[in-house]
C-alpha cells in the first residue's frame, strides 16, 4: 500500500495540472471502488474549480470552489496519470497501466485529463464539506503530520510517554502519527539505531520530556521521508508517479527487504534479518539497533 512519500509524490505531480483548473467533465465508469461513490458524484464535480490540492496522512484533498473537498485514497494499487494532448511523450515513463482499470476520468478546462486507475479497487473517493472535514470519521482520529512542524522530539515523548507497546507499533499507530507505514518506519529506526522492539515509552524521560533518542528519531523520520519524496517514492509493486515513471527510493533501502545482507551502518559488521511483529514483517540489524 502506498505510504506517505508515495502519496505526497502523487500530490506534487497532480498539483500543477489540477489547481486553478475547472472540472468540465467527469467520466465515472463504475458505481463503486472500495465503497460506493457519493450520490450524484459526477454532477457535483462538473463545473467546480480546484482551489488547492493538499495531503492529510495518506489522503489527497482537492479543495473545490463550492466549499466541498474531493477526498481521494489510493488504496493498494491506485494511481493517477495526467494526459495532456499538448505535451511531448515522457521518454522515461513506464508502461501505461491496463485501461480496463481506468475507473474515473476528470476532464479539465486546460485540455488535460486526469485518469484514476485501480486494478484492485481498494481506493475510494468521497465528497466532504470543508467545514466538516476535521470531525469526519476519516480524519477525526488522525495523528500529527510527520513532515509538518508538529513532529519533534518533544512531540514523540509526549505521544509515547508511559507506553509499553513496541516502538514500531507506536510509530505505525495512525492516531498518533499520520501516514507512516512499514517501509519507512523500518528505515528510520535503523538509521536512528533503535530496535523496533524497544518500548515506545523509552523515548521519554521520567519527567515526560524528550531524551536524546526522541530528538534523533524525530529528525531521522523527517530525513527519510524527505529523501523518499525527492526520489519519487518507492516502487515495489504498483506505485508510479503521475508521469508514469517509477519511484526509485527502493534502491536506497538499508534494511527493508534486505534479509541476510550485511548491515550498511559503518563499522557495524552485523547482518540484516527479518522478524515478525503483530503479523507484519520487520527488518532490522540486531547488532546496531538497540
């Protein structure tokens, strides 16, 4: 499933094409994806101008000029592509996905088209009034943004204080921190030299303040996410950028999927191994992650 860097990459790819454009046509080719489309979905979108395109956790949020927000989730295999009749073909793009899975086509006033493709149909789209967004069930329990100014050592200590659950489980808890997934949690913990099995509460001092581990992990999480976004995300299976190109952060993985390989931490000499936590694979080096 796409994680925060993949969704942010898609947002940045769509933003220049969508923001400021008016939706002059919507071709809805099926009644549902993971969930049914909202009632009168196409009719409510036609004629609307896209004022802004944001991201919250793993959701794309298109603010419309009538006060509604088009909320889009990629699910497991969803992707967008931009078709611009006036643009030159992109020579680095990967193969176009099977058009049989093109479920939504947005026609823009600029002449461009935005196509949503989703073979597994685990993605979905909703229309929510901007005034109701924060209290909507999709968002009211979503945690802080790891790429915003909210995430620092003090925030981690406050969120994790007294928690005996594992550090990895706490980082994956979307009600605490939004958008982190298995790949980038494994990578961040390795760079910070912290075991995914360590108690989450160990990042807070007795007085509740952050210790050195909390400050380091907050910085590393941001670094890993920013590097991944700059690389266009990680293309392990379905993820593509809006121009069809693959992301390439997977070539920078230090532990994820690297079971049995030497640890890349200078001077470590350990070996990456795979364990299972709460039914999910975790990759770590037991020598340098404590």
